[in-house]
């Protein structure tokens, strides 16, 4: 008796299925915009490890409650701290929590 061969199930049976799906996705403007925004956020999260425009913890009483501008893209908070820099540092924490929780769940399987 021969053992029945197990067929491997994959997302795409062949390269043509992948190409067809890729072409369909590329035509949807909302999908393309979503992917571009996702990669832009990933780029900002990665860049925040090396560069932030201002010190996210430095307080400046003269620049309290500034509206968004070229100098401060997200404005400033009630202590005069740059909100954009604080968001970049917050994204570092979110990225690290995601990576650590993924590593733990992979470890325990």
C-alpha cells in the first residue's frame, strides 16, 4: 500500500493566481493608499529610533498650545512639548510591545 501524498495547501496555487490577485489589488485606490500609509507609518516608527525633531520631554512654557505648523506638525501640548516627537517616541513603545509579544507567543507556540 502506498501512502497517500499530502498536498500542501498554499495561499496561491501558482504564480498566475498571485499575479491576478496583485493586479486586482493594485486597481483599488483605497488599497494602494492604505498600503502607502502603512509603509509611511512603519518608516516613521523606524526613524524615531534614530531621530526626533525635538526633545519629546523638554518643556517650553512660551510655546504652549501652539496649533499645527511647519515647526510643530502636530502642534504642542499644555506644557509646550512637541506632540509629533512625543508620538514618534510613543510609536517606539508600541513597536517594542508588539515585537516582544510576538516573540513570546512564538516561543510558547
